[in-house]
C-alpha cells in the first residue's frame, strides 16, 4: 500500500516536472523569437534584410502568370501630373513590363475651336501632349486614348452650350443618342484626340455606366418608331461611333467597357454583338472576380468575341474619399483575375489587361488616391501578374528596391509604419500616411470619455462644462494642431513637386482643412472655457425652432 502511495506521489511530481520544463521551453522560444525579430527587423536593418521571407512555404506553389500585354490606365480627370513626372513614370512602367498606357484626358485635353470651352483651366497644352507622345515612344509604350462617348460626359454636358444634349435634363451624365447634335460633338472630340496621338493604333470609346438610356423625349419617340428596347438604342449608338471610326481611321482597333453588355440576353448578344466588331474590356475591381462575374458571362462572350481584354484596379476603387491605398484589396483583385484567366483560357483568349487607377469616381466627385500613393500597389500588382510568389503577405524585395524603401512592409499600409521611400513623389505618400495616423489619433480622442461626456455639442453650445477635463486634454489638442499644420505645410510642398496649384489647393481643402477646422474650433472653445471662473446655470429647457414646434 505504501509502495503504491509512493508511486502515485512520484508520478505526480514527474508530471508536474514535465509540465514546468515544457512551459520553460515555450517561454524561452517566445523570448528568442522576440529578440530575433527586434534586432533583425529593426528600423536600422529592415531595409538591408528584405531578402529574408516571413516564413518558408512548405510545398511549392504552382506559378500562374498573365501572358498577355499589360497596360496602365492614367485617369487625368483629376490631378494631372506635371509633364516632368512622366519622365520618371514612363521608364518605370517600361522596366516593370508594361506595354502601354490608357490615357483618359477628359477636360485636361486642350480642345480647340467650338470645343475649346470644354478644357479645364489646368488642361495640358498641345506641346504637353507632344511631349507625352515622345516620352511614351522613347520608352516603347503604346498610348491608347480613352474618350467617353455615351456615359460619364459630365465634363461636357455640365456646360451651358451642351446641356440640351443631356438624356435627362437635370443629370449631366449621359448624352442623348437620338439628338441630332450628339454625334457631331462626339466625332469632333474623337478626331481632335486621335489626331493629337499620331502613333496610336487603338481607341477606347468608354460607353460604360449608362443608367438612363431611353429617358428623353427623342429617345422615347424613336424607340416606339423603330420598335427597339433601350438595349437596342444603346447598340445603335455604339455602332454609329464605330462606323465613324471605321470610315475615318480604318486601321484603328476599337475597345469599349463591357458592363452594359452583361445585361443583354444571350439571343440579343449573339444577334447584335457579333456584328459589332469592337473588343470588349471586361472590368471588375473587387476581391472575388471569379464568382462575381460567374461562368455564364464567359460562355456567352466566347460565342461572340474571339478575344477580350480585362481590367483590374490598382487604386481608386475602394471608396470615393480614400486617400491611402488598400493594397491588400488590390493584390487580391489581381490574384482573383489570374484565377479567372487560368480557368477560362481554354474557352477564350485574354489578350491584355488594363490596370486602372481612377482619380475620381466621376467629374464632380473629390480626388481619391493620388498616383504616387498608388505606385507601390501598381508595382506589386504587376509582380503578381508576372507570377511572383514571394509577396503573399507583403511586398516583394524587388518592389522595395525599385522604390528605394527602407521599411518595405510600410508599403502595405500605414498600419505597418512609414515605408521611408525615396522615389519621386514619395513625400506625398509619406504625408498621406502621416495624415491617416493623425486622423486616427483625433478619432481616438473623440471616442474618449472626456469628449463624450464633457465636450459634446450641448456643452459647447451653452459653454457649460467642467474645465478640469478640458485642462487634461489641452496638451493633446495643442499637439494635434501643431501636427496638422506641419502636415499641411509639408504636403503642400510635396504636391507642388508633382502637381499644379489647382490640385494642391483641392487636396488640402478636401482632406486637411476639415480636420484642421475641427481641432482649431476645439482649441478656441478650450481657451474660452479655461479663461472663465463662473459658469451659467444649466438650461432647463432648450429652445425649439418655430418650424419644429407642434401646431
């Protein structure tokens, strides 16, 4: 019996000893990893050690790459770069495997004659366009002008002299396809832009997001007379544009966005699109392209189009007011497109991909992510299309070297710290990150109990609060004000290195001034309250405006 008791006691001691040893081993392993990460990935060394990957892939992953041509979309309807910036941009694109650029000028093109009023005050000159052509040719980049010919014509239809051409009188988006003056306007725009690019072999006519086709009196009357639907009206307009281009520029290949074609029935698609002789560009910017578009689309298109182009996005597609790029979203968008191409390459041919970089959602919306802010995303996505496998959790070492970044993982977003790059325009990226972090600090302050309990609209309206709490947040408010003023100054200088005064003023007014105004208003209230030693009696009844009173 005693022997059994001793044995049980020994077994308990043995078990506990094993547990302690295992616990000590785990703690030692965690400590070793922490020290290793601290020293190996410190600020001073991370730029030198980017050859080391975060983990080793246990089994080889099949390399999938896009074998067609790659084009980059330059949206110039907002923040058109100075011509000098193309001297850096175009060699960068060529060295990254890009075959050309799709340029959407909108009102930055220097229109002439009866179209001269369309051009913006900061439009390029013809000599600027000539220089863009020379730089593109020098760097073996093909230029494809993108000219909107149906929807997204706000930059034209907003003007007094063209408002009669609107499909819906109060909406300047779409042009009426039945108005007798519409086609002459569009053909003149096409002529001026194509003639300004004598080396171009392709033209993109837009024709996307036409949500109000068939609304005006002319279109309604025409549909009844010709016994056609809105889809038929859409196709007839596109064919008129095609016929003009075929007559005047017979060698040009014509492209258009495909989103309106997706709604056609298969019978309509086979009957109408087979004769269209236009290459569709299938676009999708979310993270699951494969399931969003679905298999039926490719089956339908394969019966009509021998080949298609596709369009992804590297910026400008995750939010109308985004000023920093969600790199992970765009990386996944391109991986998803690779899945689509890999699965349907036996059904149809994918000739090329356009990596779009939208600068505004439409002519009237605010600026979203600027081009220098989107360059890291663009280069990473190009590497994904080349089949690179070492950027599953971060940027490739090659992208970091190209952009001369000391902190490569900062390229994934401000949550990973500052990338500390040295490419032209990198100071715009750095200051955008600084502003993002400042907004986070300010939002954290707004969520604090002090702001929610003693600095509400009620407190400010009636000058009624405890100054003790304002006194505690005063250093934070002063720091926020100093920081926002410093960012405003630094960002203004950075923007003027790449853009003109118009772009600088718009960006500062859009993204910095509202935050600065809020912070400075709180400081004004703080100073006013801290100067007082007597406070009014709490209001017993709030005054209600007469129009809100019950009758």
